[in-house]
């Protein structure tokens, strides 16, 4: 009877009985019925919802790994020179690494407030153990003969560090960066609990809407894809920075 | 710092909130968290340790074993839980499934690296003494791989406790995360108190596993073994 009014009818039903509220005027029947994956929702909401969340996620992770790297490098260089520093640093960073993210974020909210600083302090603290250990392992792995040769060539301690030790430690350092980046990208989905940023925001919205499957899969999938892409980019970076390891492999 | 005082008061009252009767006690929630986490970790160990040890013993599948660990790290707990929720509905089964998905990779990778890395000369010597394959695994390779094996299990334990609390954000009820996810009832002091409990619980689990590891390390190794690796070694991510 209503065959001719099919599309009209379904849009009327959509307006009258929305399963997923607040999803704009363009709610398709796929969205209304909360099907497996609605590509139309993703294309409509890429600009207003997904891209800002993804961009915020990338920023959170970049800043955290950047600051974490600087701190870890400084700690590792100091511990490389003064060996006794290694143990206390490992103990403190292990404790920080062990505290579950959800708890650490809240613990930081009390003194710092529910803002981007709490989020970044927590994320940075998760990078320290990984980066410190890998940088130190890399520096310690430099053969003593190589260092003696550098000294024999008349290099100062500083020159030996920047021209010999750090380049030779690069593979281990990049390996640490890969672990840190992937870990931080995964953890940054929890940031939304204290600060409105990252891919956790759309995941949280979707959980409150039924859950709305398309948004869960899109946002969760983006987080996983972002981690894998960042990992691949770092592998590429390492290949560019250490051409000699490739020469040895062939 | 006033908030911390309030939070400790909340802990001292075992999670009771004035005017909100019928809330579970913190002890109950902590035990529930431990139960959920222990089941997930137990299943993961039962799957991952034999698999990793077997691959390491055969020195095969390094690519798969190592990359499994890297991929496992890339999975955000919340995304895994949320996607499980979307398809199967978030009950205990789905939470345990998510825990296993997150905990198996680090255990497999570290068990593999540990057993694969056992000095080949020692294995040859054991074979020369007439040990069978299974004797070599249980009496030579496993004892020598205790440190990396436990590094994986401890990493997994941290993931599992953390994810159990995060499950509350996805709507699963029955862990200390319930308090953190419900600021309306508990106020910030309750959330902070629960966060302190979660942190203490995770550190306690880590401590117990460290003690267990020490007890299982052969006496001879205790003399020479450096601090056990906490995060997979640098080489793990190189492959």
C-alpha cells in the first residue's frame, strides 16, 4: 500500500522513533537501525566528529612522546655516565608505568585539574620506562673498541657521544620510540575521562547511544590504524637514519 | 591537598557515601576486580605460555611471535571493549575475551624471546646428556627463561588490571572502575579514593608477581641475573 512512499515513510519513522538520537538530520535508515557499519554516517561526520578527534589524538601523542623522549634522553645520558642512577630511575618509572591509566589520570586531576596538563603528564610518565631503558640499552651496546677508536682519532667525549655513540644507539632508540608511540596512542583513548580530546570522545559518545556501532568501529579502528601507521613511519625513519644497518643485512 | 584527605576518608569508610545507601564496599569491588583480572590473566597464561614456549623451543615463527606483541600493544583497551560491546553486549564473557586479546600478545612474545634466547650450547649439552625434547623444555629452557617469561606476564597483568577498571567506562559493572566512572554518586573524593585503590592494587599485583618470579628463578641464576627486563628488550621491536 505504501510502496510508493517508501523513502518518505522511512524518514518519517526516523524522525518519530530515533534509535540513535542527536545524529543530525541526515540520519539514514542504516544509522537509525544501528547496522554493523554505516559508511554514510562516517562520510557525513568525518569533518565535524572524527577528524577533530583524530587530530586531537595525534597532538596528544606527539607532545607526550616528544616531551617523554627529551626527559628520557637526559636521564639515560646521565645514567650512562653515572651508573648508580639507573636503578632508582628504573624503580620510579616502573611504578609510574604500573599505575593503571584510568587511576593515574584521576590522581593527577586533584593537584593539576581536569585539563590538558594532567593528560600530558600522565601520558609522558608512561613513555619514560620504555624510552629510558631502550636509550640506555642502545648506549651500552656500543662496543668499547669503537669508543677507543673514536678517542684515538682525537674526538672529545662530546664528539664521541654525538658522532659515534648516539648514531650506533639509534636502532635501539627507535625501537623504544616505536613501543612508546604505539602505547601512548592506545592510552590516549582514555584521556577523554579528564579532558575533552582524542578518539576516546567519539567512543564515549557512541557508548552512550546504544551503543552506536558505526561510531565505535570508526573511532576504535582509527585509533588502531593510527598506531600501526605511526609504527610503520618510525620503521621508515630508522631505515633512512641508519643506512649502514641495511648494508650489513644484505 | 584537601581532596586527598577526603579521598582517604572515603577509603577509610570502605566506600560508604552519606545519603547513598546500597553502594558496594571498596573491599567488595577490589575483590571483584581481582577476580575478573585473575580469570583473564589465567586464561591468557594457559594459552600464551605453551604457545610462546613451543615456538621458542622450535626457534620458529619469530616474525609472528614478535609482531603479535607489537600489534597487541596497538589495541586500545577501550576500543577493544567498545567493539566487543557493540557486537556481543558487554557481559563478563566479553570483558574476559577483551582481557585475553590484550594479555596474550605480550606473554607470547616474551615467552618466545626467552626460550629462543637460551644459549644453544646449553641445549646441545642437555641433548648430549640424553634429555628428551620435553625434558629440555621443562628442565633447561623454562628455568633459564623465567625472567623474560615473567616480564611478559607482569606486562600482561598490568594490562589486565588496567583494562578491568576501564571496562566500567564501557558499562561493565563489577570493578573499582565503577566508582571512577560514576562521579555523580561518589563525587570527586570517591573517584580519587578509588583511583588510589586501583593504583595500590596494580602495584600489589606487580609486587606479588615479582616475588613469585624470584621464587621460581633457579638459585644459580639469582647470583648472576641482572634486574629482570620489565619492557620487552629493544631487539623485540627491531624485527
